[in-house]
C-alpha cells in the first residue's frame, strides 16, 4: 500500500503541504529530509532541489509554494491509480498565455 510522506527542510512548504493534505483527509507522515526512503511504494514531497540532492526510491513529487495544489492532485492520482479514475476534465485557456490543463479524478 502506498503512503504519502513530506520530506523537506523548508518549514513553510511543509506547513502548507500539511494544510492541503489534511483538508482532503489524506493520511501522511512528516519525516526528516535526510531520512532514507526504502519502500518503492512511498510517494514523497520535497522541493525540486532536495529531490536532486537526495535521490531515493519511491515516487518523488517536486513541489514549491506555488505548486502545492497540483502536487497534491498528482499524489492523489498516484494513490488511486489510473484504473480507479472516474472523471477526466480538460481545460483550454485561450487568453494571452494560452495553455492546456487536465485533471483526472
């Protein structure tokens, strides 16, 4: 069974991740950034620099203060797996900076 782990030295990032995960009633652990992850099914959050500095097993999700929501959605997707997805939502932004976004729930 996969588990979620917050593994960062950035206190503010850790605090915001805790708030976001709790608001979605997701179970998680907070560990020291130097603790080695040995389980391949672990899904862990850290800053991009920390992921590059300390590669380890499991699935890493790079996150910054500006990308917490998308990182949490990525974790939910990894926890559920594609076979348990119910909805696929696609959005197109035709504005001055066009873009495409999708969300699987």
